[in-house]
C-alpha cells in the first residue's frame, strides 16, 4: 500500500484512507480507493496500464462513455469511480447507441499503434491494409505453435478461406476489443466501456464477443441498428479468436468452445 499511496499522493494530491478490491481482477488488480479528501477513485495495477489509459482516452474522444483517466504512473492507472447498477432496458439501449458511436469512428488501417496482451497471450496489432489478412495473421494464426496441432491445422484451413468469408475492406471501426458484459459498467440509464483492448477492425467483432457468453436483449439491437447479411456466419469466425484466448489462458475446458465454432464453419 505504501507504494500505491505515494503514487496517489503524487498524482492526485491526497492520501489513501481505505481500499477494497473490485471484481474483474483476473489479469490485474483493481481496487476502489477512498482518499483523505473524500474522493473515491479506482486504481488498476498491471504491466500495460499506460496502453489501457490511451485506449480509454480514445474511447472518450469518440464521444463514448468510459471512465476518465485521472493519472498513470508506472504500473498504476487511476480512474474515476463510477456507481454501478444492474443492467436495465435503458442501460442496454445506451450500450447499443454507444457502440454504434464507437464504430462510427474509423482509422486508416486495421490494427493499433502498439501491441497489447491478455495476460500471457500476446495481441499483435501491427497495422495491415486488408481485413481478412489481419484477422488471419494478427488474430487466428498469431501464435499457431501455442495451439494443439490438430486445431492449428483446422484454423489454417479456415484462414485460407477467409477472403471468401469476410469482407475485404469493411470500415476500420474503433473497437473495444474485449466486449463482454463484464467489461460494461451499467450505471443508471447509462453504460460505460471498461477494460478495453482497442484496435481498428470490423465492427461485428465487438458484437460477436458480446454474444459469446449470452444474448443481448432487443433493446441493444434496436439501438445499435441492423447488421449486414451474413453476420451469423461471420460471428462464428469472430468468436473463434476469444475462444482461442480462453483456451490458452484457462485450459482445455474451453476446447469445446473452439471446436463448436470450427465445426459450424465446416473445418
């Protein structure tokens, strides 16, 4: 706590009076801090917090709700504390509108200015001009030797077909990059994006991730808007990446999630 207290004092001019852990700390430590001047802030500790701060700022610059970055020093990111409430119809509507707004902001290429990681799983983001090539080279086959050989061969076969299955040049939308409900903070009628892994890519990537562990209600879809034909098959391709991440991070219990998508895609 002494090191954290010194960081908070240096960045915010107040001392830490109390702390309690917050959920969502699988790959980093997250705490709610009470400060000596009465403020409450969130402190996140990890090796990539400076990159996360840049992503949060990019999301806010897009006009999308996200926690305000209060300061970054070494492995510590300080953010505004938001009051979390249960998801409501209004909250889901807000999330649909926020995501549509985020995806309306585009970049010149697919990728991001720097690489990122989910724990031990590296996320290469070096830009590429073609979307199928990006999804194959920077996502599905980014680390083929980290996968069981049989899965590697099936994914290689799928990647050979990606030019026929994915759009060649969809708008390079600003993506959250890890959008499941645990990375959405509902607050009253609003919805804030947290724990981003941003890059530019096909907007359907975020939607596919949001459907991986559940189904957003109609209020979300009505607010986000209609999708282009063929999105259901593309969703399986886009869900394959987080399934592979879970397999590598958490073990063989997620192999079935990977295989289900491959089988549905005919490989």
